[in-house]
């Protein structure tokens, strides 16, 4: 359990659900149709991911597209050539007057901290890290956030109006089956706003998750996402302005939007130019930036060093489990198998032990308080997003109250 640094008893109550939201509670979503899922569940013979994760393709050889990409990373991509391109990119943007020359979206987690420190230490850049504040910061996440600053990085944190953000989290849980959608908007758009304000011409994001962890492999050769691509892959096709149709006002949504005017900035993935290996990042930032993992495993998985900063994220993973039959342990095990941290046999055992579990009772109480949902409303939302085909033989795990 990741304890919040904020006393949730102090959270003011949100307005009740709108009539439309109440109506949706009794309406089931056809998850298969919405995400174009296959009726036949197939598991990759190389890792543990299944074709129920959207945009995962398992070939005739039984291997999924991210596993094929990881093979390609070690066999046919010339990383020296890619790094030379990255050095040229840095040289083009490097300042000579002490001003910031690169912006790194960073939570203080292992991957974003790694990118920022490598830019500073190896490539002689002057990075500004920008943090879109988590919904409810955890103790370990807040510690790591401050550690990456105290070890030599400048930072700006942007925090949305709590009442609006909580309503958006609640609405996106009902309407999209994911409480993290508002967080995504900030991750995508706040860096653009800050880059414009500070006249920074380069943004370096971490990894292209579409190819590293599973998704549309047509994005393999993209150095970064354009605005259109970010709407498709990062924002799930739901633009900020779409929330006007659900009772939010332009003023309430303003902070989540990109800048009004086009920003002259180049936005790239660090993972396009460097062989992305999250486990190596963990060791690097533990030494260089005072990063600490959880003293205990994270909920619903076995790992201790990823996605540590937000106390509501167990429900982000739980809704993925309801929709796709794939929980956090599956995602963790799949990429650790590709990194050769664990073998497939061990990965299967870890998935069997940890994957199909619900968040703890303490996490549930935090989520209910944060969203002002009642237990019966949360049960109805979970039922709304439960894929009846996947869970036809065994019922999904019950929520712990």
C-alpha cells in the first residue's frame, strides 16, 4: 500500500453525480467492440502478455509485437548511429548563455529522472524538469520527487485545481474506465506550455510505450509524437474539449489544454535514440539521484520500483484487469522477461500469484474519498467496465472494502 502524504479526511466532498453519470452506472460497456479485442485469448509464447491488451498483435510464431521489437533492439538497430543523431540534436539546441535548453517531463521516478540526469551529465545540457502533480502524492513518491531535485535538477511542478481534477478523475472512471485520463492531459500538454513560457525548443520524453510495452508497431520509426499522434496514443482519442459534453466548462478545462498558439518545439522520445532498459535506469538513479524503491511490493504486483507516486493508481490497474484480464503483474512481468531480468517460467508464476487481485481496503477507501463515490456506485462502475467474455468462467476479484 502506497500511503498518501495528504490526510484524506480533509478532502471536501464533491458535488453528487450528474443525472447522465447516474444513468451510465446501470449501462454496461461492450469492451470487446470498444477496443476491437479478439474473441480468442492468446498469450505470447515469449513473454506473458496476451492479445487482450489493445493493439497487441501475436504473430503466427506465437510472439507478440513488443517482444519482436525487443529482439530488433538487440539485433538490427544501430544504437551508435542513433546516439550520434541524438548528440547532433542536443548540439542544435544547447544554449551558450546558461538558459534552459531542454525540457524533461519528470515525476521523479526512475525513468524520467534517468533521462534528465543523462542529458545533464553526459550531454552537457541544461534541463528543466516539469512535473504534473499526482492526484494524491505518496510518501515514497514525494521523497523521490524531492531527491531528484536535491541531487541537481531544476523543477517546476504544475498542480490542477483539486476539485476539478477530482471530478475529472471520477467522470473518466465512469465514462472511460480509467481514473488516470486527466493525469495524461497534464503529462502531454503542461510541458508544451512551460516550454513556450521559457522559450525552450526541445522536449525529451522517456519511452515510446507503443513499441516498448505493446501497441501500434507502426510507430517504431517515429522519433516522437505529433499532436495528432498524442491524441490517438496518449489521450485515447478523447481530447480535453470533449469533456465539454459532460458538464465541464471551458474555464474548468483550461489548465489541461495545450497552448492556444502553436509551439515551435521539437518533442522526441529518448528511447528512439537509446536502448531503453528500465531496470538499468533504476540502478543508475538509485546511485545518482537518491531514488528509493518501495520497502514492500506494490499492490497487485511483485515489483517495488515503478509507478510509485500516486495513491490512486491501484484503480488504474484494476480497471485494466476488469477490461482486459491483464493486471499490473502481467505488465511488469512482460517487460522484465524482455529485459531478461526474469525468465518466462518465473513470470508466469508471478502473474498467477499477484495479477488477479483487487486493491487493498485502504486503497479503496482512499479512492472512494478522493472521488466522493459511494461503495455501491464504485461497484456499479466496476460492473459497467467488466468484460463479461473474459470473466465468463471465473468472476473477477471482489473489491475490498
